[in-house]
C-alpha cells in the first residue's frame, strides 16, 4: 500500500506565511480597528458589514485573487454557492473517479447536476471526456486525496482542463489544504477556491470563497439578505484564526513525520505499519497487526484522546484525535475498518500519542 500525502509547508515557510498575512492586514486596517469587534448589519452601498468587506479585501490581496467572499455554511456552503454561480439543472460537472465527498454529492443531487467521472491522473482521458460531453459546464477538484493511492497534481489537472475547454468553470475544494500547502486552486488557475475557516481556528459555520470577481459578484447578488451576511465580529474572528493556523499546522505536520518514523521502527508493539495520508486532513494511518481497531479507539478515548472531530482541526480540538478511517477511504476497502485507525496529532506531541496508542493496544489485547 502506498499513499501520496500533500507536501506540507515547513515551519520556516509557515512563519513567513503568517508574517505576510499580518503585513497585508496592516495595509487594510488601522490599529484601533483590529482591537475592535467590528460592525453589524447591512451597510448601505455595501450590503454587508464594513468590517466583513475589509476582511474580504484583505484575504483577496493575501491570496492574490480578484475577490474574496465570506459565506455561511462553512466549506459546504462555499462549495454550494460556487456550484450555484454557474450550474443549472441538467448540466454536467467533471469529478474524479472516486467517492464524491458526501456533502458535495448531496448538493449536486439536489441541484440536478450530473457528475461525469474521470481518472484525474490520466491527462488523455480527461481530454477525451471533455470532448465527448457537450453539457459539461464545470469541474470539481478536491485538493486533498479521495482514495489512498491518489497522487494527481492539482495544477496539472487545472491546466489540462483549461487547455481543452477554457469555458469550463473550475471549482476546487481546498478544505484541509489551505494554509498547509504552497498554493491552493485559485492560485493555480481555478475559477474558485472554497474552504471552511472553522477548520483554520475560525468561528463555526464560516466559509471562504476566493477567485474570479465575475462569479463572486453573482454569489453576492444571490446572498443579499441581511440574515445571510457574515457579521463583522465573525469576519475578524476568522481573520485572527487564519493568522495562527499556518505555524500551528506546520508543527502538526512535523509531529506526523516523527510518528511515522517511530511507529515504522517498531516503537509500539501491535502496530504493523504507519502511513501519512490526506484523509481528508493530513493524518497518520495506523495499521494494526490484529483486527482490534474498534477496541483500540474505545480505550484511546478513556486515555484522553478525542474520539471524534468537531470541525476536524477546529479551535476546540487540541488533544490528539483517534478516529476511524474516513468513509471515502473505507468505500474503496471495507476491510480497513477492523485493522486501521487514523490519528491526528492536533496540538499534541509525539510522546503523548505513543503513550496513548501503546496503552490502548495493550488493553484491547487483554
């Protein structure tokens, strides 16, 4: 079994990213404004809080895109608005030949959009599918992996689609990739990048869309009601979380690397092997020698590990998470449910995870 995790930013690169964001913030806000909680309501001429608009302008400059927009509904809401900006019932959308993320699948089904599956690793097949489907209006590319052996290059896939049919609108799901990797979809030529800011230490339910002004202007018109707006205090909270996320995530990536080495060197009896994978967040996949995964997870909870996600890397999650393998990965191989678990270090160090894993396996055997 081989996995192909995305390359994480180094700690030095993450620190630089943090400094860049702070520099952009100081160009958009006065000092006392940053120490406020922002404004509320639908400001005349802006149709949203002024602080929300300023945060959006800050993020557009930071990511180097035409426009940014904060939306309700987290990453799912951002993707949903992205689809609504250019797709209508009966249209077709290109997707990877793998299980579609459940919330995206629900949205496409509700909109009456037909997914056209293609192996995104195969450039020739991508071109053939585009040529043979006249109703193909869009493409959805998940930045992180949908199957364990996924290894397609996001920039290459975007370039291939663009070269074959420039009119196709490309949306990337950058959840679990934004602020962890060098570039996201909109920075690589996609029309829209979407992701949840709750997964980046931000407030619950807030998503971000980055990309072309043309599509985001359409979304703003659809999203005109006062109750739909992201308020100023939420926008500033999302910005504060984003400031701290790159360094925090780089440390998390370092701990993952350390754990892979230690576990594959026999540090914990009962572990057959360990892998790094984006499933969907970048996590440690631990294959056990015995089919005791469910028991190990039960005891890990007793020893202080989180048994389930809140937002998967949200501000509420700091102890390591010991959890079942993701449903999209299990759909490819159901047998993994009994012998494999995933571990996200979150804010913990390798020593804590080794201790909890060792004790959980020992107790499961007893």
